[in-house]
C-alpha cells in the first residue's frame, strides 16, 4: 500500500486553457519545496495531485506543502489497486486504526467520489455498501450520521483507490510564479509583510525592497526586517532582499523642501528607486502595504502623489481592508510578533509634526524642482545591498 498526500487544487482546476501550465507549475513548486525532505513520486490524477512519500517524512512534508499556493486541502491517504474486495478489507483496517487513535469517534459517514465512471458501483452504491461493511464490523462502536458525523471516511476512485478521513485546509491561491515577479516595499510594520504574502498567494514571485536611514536607524531595526523577510520566504521559497539607505535623500529633502511634505516626498523617492530596480531585475509590479485612510500619507491625495511617479502597476492588496483583518492575517502568517517589535522605521526620522494631508502633484513637483532627482537616485543605488534568503534555512 502506498502513502499518498492527496492534494486538492482550488481555482487552479478552473483555469481553462491555462490549466496544464498551472498544474505543471504547481508540481515544480512541490518538487522544490520537498527537495530536501524527499518524495517517491508526484503526479496529477483526475483533478488532484498525488504525492507519494515515505510515511516517515509525512509530518515534515505536510508542513512544507502547507506553504505551496494552489493547494486547498492536503489529505493523507492510503492508496491501493482498484478492487472492491480490497476496498472493503482496507476500510476495515483503516477504521480499526482510526478508532485506536480517536477512541471518542462514534458516528461516521462515507463520502465517495468516483472519478472513474467505469467503476461498477456508483458513488451512492459505494457509500451504502461500504457503510454496511463498517456497521457489520464495528456495530458496537459506530453508527451512521449523515448530518453531523464525528468523522467522514472519504473514498476516491481514480486509477487507483484512496482512503482518508482528513482534509487539512491550506492557503489556496495560485501557483507561485504564474504572475511574474513583484517587488514588495517592505517596512518593519504589520502591513507590508501581509501585502507581500497576499500577492505571493496570487502567484507573484515576491522579492523585497527595504529602506533604512542608518546610522539614524539601528542595526536591530535592520535585523527585524530581515526576520520578517525570512518568514515571508517560507511562502516564496527564495527571496531577494534589497536594502537601500534613504538618509542622503532625506537629508536633501530636509534641507530644500517644506517639512510637512517630508513623508510624501520621501515616498516618491522610494517609488523611484523601486522603478530603477524593476528596470534592472525585471519586476512587473510593485507591492505596498498601503491602506486607504490609515495615516496622512495614505489619504487619497497621498496615494495619488506616490502613484504619480510609479512606472509599474502598483498592487495594494490591503487597500480596502480593516486593520483587525490585517492583524488577523499577520498572526496567521506568523509575522505579527516580529512586526510589533518596537524598532524605529526610516520614516520616523525627520517625521513632520503636521504632515500635509492634501498634497498635490503640482506641489510635489515644485518642491522637487530644487533637487537633482536622478543624481539622488543614483547616489542611493550606491548603498544597495542584496541578501538572498532561502526558505529552507528557516524550516
Ligand atoms: P507598514 O505596516 O507596512 O509599515 P504602515 O501602515 O506603517 O505600513 P506607512 O508607514 O504609511 O504605513 O507605509 C506604507 C507603505 O509604504 C508600507 O506598507 C510599505 O509598503 C511602504 N514603506 C514604508 N516605509 C518603508 C520602508 N522603510 N521601506 C520599504 N517600504 C516602506
Ligand atoms: Mg510603517
């Protein structure tokens, strides 16, 4: 008998003409996430992906597969030849083992999915007949409850037969890499890591760009961002983190521009540097953790003046979310505890007392007229450091 992690694919199976491409991609992603854990075989089979493993690595393999986007459920299953008598026998063994693990189970329901329409019993017949077999063997322990059973026994009839009772929910989404490479503006806050995760979940291969103001910001603040990047890297397998010192630009802005425009003007420079990296490394999108109305730089006008200098599409997946929902995500993806560590961000250096709430593109351009924008971007690119983080180092 084979031990299989049977993977249910969400939207991926609905993707029409792209379906083959999506499935191929997801298989590659599974291979890379299990490369050091080991697997025996990975193959698509009638709407699912079957990953055969050595039972000894099951727990680790499940942990890894939970990070692979495109999968909605993982079902640890036993797989054997398609044969009715064998199914009856294996079912009895399965339930016998299950009741030892879960002695409080008293009611069940059989749920059969017959993908092989040539099989001589239809799903309903298998449910009824196998239910009968279970009742015969476990009459003192189990009863059928079709509405709210303690457990479901799932039977998949495909090229072979599969038996399982667990469906471990995972993130769903689209296979990583099917929506190009995106550059996440990663601060040390709660929002941007969630934004990066949400776009990775839609298939964007995410790398990160972080701005610091060393020596005004501390090495601990840098380390915090690296720790966030490490957590995010679990979901994207490999992540490049670019760090750039924004201080020379902030000093220039401080000298030449109205203090209330400090934040929005430095945001425009962040975007320009993102443009530059996007040109150099092929990023198709820029991702931010911006959310409408949270702070001054995130009013509709603040967002507009930042957007004005963007040269790529800007994804803002948090734009309409409430803070409580963002925090819930941060907890779920395990970035929250790191994000709330109290290290200063580069944006708190030179923070204006009264940031302008209604900046306009004209005002920005007037203030920037005193600056050599290209030279400032060039100079900050000189401070660029690139670190590559591989997920496996953190698992
Ligand atoms: P976060 O929790 O992500 O810091 P926030 O609610 O604090 O977001 P802002 O500080 O206004 O909001 O930042 C808005 C977005 O701008 C961030 O989500 C991030 O994408 C980007 N950003 C801000 N500061 C930095 C930084 N130091 N380095 C890189 N990106 C930044
Ligand atoms: Mg912030």
